[in-house]
């Protein structure tokens, strides 16, 4: 019995090989986190995902424009402002790369009353001695640049439409007493009768036969910032029209507008080319005509490639007898249709062997370009 008990006691102290101690009994390794009893409630921190998602999907636009007021105060301008003519306008937009847009009238005449400056932290636009003619949209935007390539930052913009009220002026003055508005069937046409008094009542009138043209909101609408808008111009809309404004017991008539219907659809120039002769004897003169029929208000530029052109580059002492003349005019084609005809004629005098070959004319407008060619042989 004694032997058996001793044997059993020895077995109690012999370690079993291959058996690992329980995981919760092993000693703490350096740097290992200890697990504390969960007897204390801890409020979990939830990341703000909503704000980040909304910012990524649709960046929030913020106005960066401020208007300088009296005594050095600044405030965000309203969407539409009414100021007295003669006041100084100062607008600032936050950013180190600011671009501006303002009424084209100020650029057309290179007006020295307007000043645009870029400072370290903001852009500044200043207009002194303002007049009713300065009425229009003033806007700014920041730029995102990568080297020399910049694009508009749509998240940082600002704009305001400013009306400069001037005594005796109900309409924004026009640079001419008579203007032309082209009616294209595929886009809106605008009769630019803009007023300088917010409360003014504005109506549109035809000169002959004399009658008021109703702005019914379907075919014609009135937009204070643009004028009377023809939503779907038609040939029977053409004629001479004018606007009438009434405010404060006073009335005023605008300048007159000639509405011309344009039958030519939008697109690259429709171009043709013809030569006065396709076989020319030595010493004779020849002309090559390039013609474009297009929209009345769309300008066309011409470029020529012709056989004697290379000689013109290398011969300086004796200029080639080649002349190029560009002209344009408006023509009426059929009942109530107006078209712009643009032409470029290339004239070669004292024709010789070097002038024989292909004459290529390229006509270009804002919507594309068209090239046509003809051959002239030496006989």
C-alpha cells in the first residue's frame, strides 16, 4: 500500500509533455494589451460617416463674394442689388486665384472706371462713377490649378445681379439706336429690354402694324435680367419692335430692334468653291471664289492653300501677285428668310506653271470647319 501511494504521489508532480497551459494563465508579453473585466459601461465612438459621404457625393457650394459697405464694413450681396448710379462698387472674393465676369459693356469699350486686382488672399473688383449702362451680372470663382492648367472650382463661386438706377433712365442704355435680333428656329432669341427700376412695368410692341405683343409665358416670356425671350422663334415673329417701360408715373421707349428670321440651321459652314477658269494660259489672271451661306450673326473665317504659296514664303524681293479679299452681307431668300453670305476671293495675276494645281479653301465658324478644293491647270 505504501508503494502504491508513493507511486501515486509521484504521478501527481510529473509534468505531462506536449500539454500547454491555459491561454488565460500565460505570462503577459511586453506590449500586450490586458483584458479588463467588463464591469464598466463605455460609450462607443461612432465615426461621422454621413457628413463625409455627403461631402464626397455633392460638395457644398459656398459663396465667396463680399460687398464693401460704408465705414469699411462687408456683407454678402443679395442675388439682386439696386444701387444708385454714381456710387463706387467694390466686390471681394476670397482666394488666391480668382477670376471675374462682369457686363460685356465694360470690356467692349476698355472702360478705365473698372479695376480688377488679385491680392494675396482675395480678388478685388472696383467700379467707380457707375452708370445705368453698367447694370448686369457680376460674378467670381476660384480656380484649381495643376501647373499651368486651371479649371473652375464650382464649390467656390459668388454672383450678384446689380441694377444701377439713374435719374431719367428706365432702360439700360444701348450703344446704338437700332439693333438687329436674329430669330433662329433651333434656339431662343432675346430682345434685350432691361430696366433699371425693379418696379417698372415693361411691354413689347410691334411698330407696324402697331400693336402690343403679349408675353404669354408660353411663346414669349419677360426676364428682367435678359429682356423679352422668344422661346420658339418663327418667321411670323419678324419685324421692327420696341419696348415700353412705366414706373413712378413716367414712361420711356427703348431703342428699336429689327427681328430677322434665319433659315440656315446651326452647324459647320456650308461651303462651295469655284474658279473663273479651270484651264488658264500663261500671263492671264484668274480668281477662285469661296462662298458660305450661314447664320446671319455667325462670323466665318477663311484660310487658303494654293500652289504659289510656298514661293511666297521664300521669295521676299519679288512678291507673288496674289491678293485675297473677304466680304460678307445679308441677303433675303424667299419670303421672310435672311441669310448671311460670306465670301473670300483669291486673285492670281500673271498666271504661270507654278500656279497650277489644287486651290483649297477652309471656312471656319464656332461650330466647326469645312474644306473645299478645285484644280486649275496650265494650258
